[in-house]
């Protein structure tokens, strides 16, 4: 039996007024005051953290049961980390957590350092790997609809890749070609965050990871997108999703971001969309009595003519493609 450690890592700024979610404030075209934006982020952050803890607890219970049934199975310890910066923020974040505790599991704290987000990200992963953690799954604090199952599956896929001897990578995108979840193992080849979020060529973060994965042939697990919340439109989407999660949780094992939903109710925020004035032509098919009597059905002869015309188009397309391929092959042979 081997003993292993896995870490679930959340990056966060301290939820202070004027420091977080500024793009949602009136000054930047949003609808919240700086104080309201900070309160939203704090509640969202706490919900995400508790969801992450529930995932760790589920994984721990499953592994404990596995080891109890099979003493030769690997024993894995799942720990929860919050990483922030600068150093004085660690004490502040800890005090904020302690003030509303207790929490379902112990919270460990890191201070990440660097000049860019990429460097901060690399530093946090480096610290955890040096502490002996084999697999890391990381998320941000502004993804209130993050499914608990994404986190559980992230660790399971990393463990699976390790077991087959091919250390891998797990990812869930956000809504804007970025990422909401990223994870990899200590021995995943040539993997880091350098050039991913801080780059000057406009390449999306998701594409940056893709380049690294393809270059090193790294096995990858992909999860459904999860939107983060940076702007008012993001919040609108999140609110609709959170309310649906609340309903579905009556029948599914889902984490309900209760703190964030309570804040939405307290603020009296409602979601609306512009009226949909697009004309749906299906009324010609779905109208009373079936197809509209104003539209004549084509005759058999007309249908046959259409079919003949489509066959001619396909044949001509095939000839054109064959000609283009022959030109390409000829040009290749001539090089």
C-alpha cells in the first residue's frame, strides 16, 4: 500500500471593498456599489470553498472505504488549500474564515508570489508539490455553479492517468475561452502555467494549455464549461443557473450555493431578457390542421426533379474535389 496526498486549491483575493469584482460596480458599467460587489464575492467565495470541501470529504470517505475493504489499495489524503497574496492577506483571509466557522474540514493557507498571474499560479503549485502532494485540482473563488462532481472527477482522472503510467491533465473551461478548473500531477511532463494567462499575442488561455498538451502528448480529461462571474451579465446567468440547481438538488446530489442565493434574494435582484420577437416559421408546419392550406405540396414530378438536381450537384462536387486533390498531390510530388 502506498500513501499519497492530493490538494484541492482555490485562488482568491481578500474579499475587500474596492479590491474584488470591480467590473460589476456602477463605476465600470455594472449596477452594484463597491461594498455590494465585495459582499457578493465573499458569499460566492465561501460557497465555492464549502462545495470544494464537500468534494474532498466525499473522496476521502470513498478512499477510506476502499482501503478498509482492500488493505493493499493506495491510501490517499485529500486536503483543502486557499492561496492568496501578499503575505499579510493570508492572515486576513484566515480571520475572515474563522469569523464565520466552523467549516466541514481544516483549511490550509498559502501565499503565492510572482509578477504575473502565471507566476503566482506556478508558485502555488510548486509549493504544494514540494509539500509532497501528487495531484492538484485548482479553481477560482468566483464560480458559484461549479459542480461538486467536477472536482471529484478531476482527482479521479488524475489518479487514473497515474495508475496507467501516463500522468495527465484535467480542465473545465469558463465561458470566455479561459478556464474554471485546472489540474495536473507532480510528474505531468512539461506542464506549468507559463504563458497561459499572461501573454501578449491574444491567445486564449484554453488554447495555451492545448498547445502544451499536444506538444508533450499529455492525456487529458475535459469537463463541461462552468462560468465565472466578472460582469453583470455573468451574474444574471449564474443566478438563473443557481436557482435551477436549487430545484434540481431535490432530486440530485448537488451543492446549492445557499449564501449567494440568500444575497440575491436580499438584494431583490431579478433576471429578465428582451422580448423575443423573432418569427418562428414553424407555424406553417405546426399550425391548426397541419401544413398551411396556402402552401401547395410539391408534385411527384417536382420532387423527382429536385432529387435529380441534388444528385447532379453531388457528382459535380465529387469531380471538383477529385481534381483539387490531384493538383495538390502533383504539387507535393513536384517539391
